[in-house]
C-alpha cells in the first residue's frame, strides 16, 4: 500500500493518485506549467480598407502586418500558434 504524502491515507499500489485527496503518489508525472500570452491585434478600419483597395493591395498589407507581428513575437522568444480573422486565410 502506498501512503499519500499529502493526507497520509493508504492507497493500493496501482493507484497513481491518492483516492482520497487526488495528490500524486510516488512516481506520478507532474503536469508541466508554461506561460502563455494571448495577443489580440485589430486592424482598425480594415473593412473600409478592403472596400477601397484591390484584393492584391489588401493581401500585401495584411501580410506585412502579420509578418511584423510574427517578428515581434519571435524576437522575444515567442511563437505564433495561429492567426485568424478576416484576413488570415
């Protein structure tokens, strides 16, 4: 029987977590904790811009903004999981 280091109750040897308090028993993997930063980036006037300009111009401008955002994130060790929204196709 494995004794829980947190509450002291005895648990069967096949238990990875205490059946009483849920604390990990010897050898149970600990979850990894990592920081995550979420960035909301809004292109003000985007709808008007798309109506007033060619699709090629709009596409180029959006790609420049997204590239700048990616460069800023990677400069500080971040990474972009995904872009989504009106112009992220």
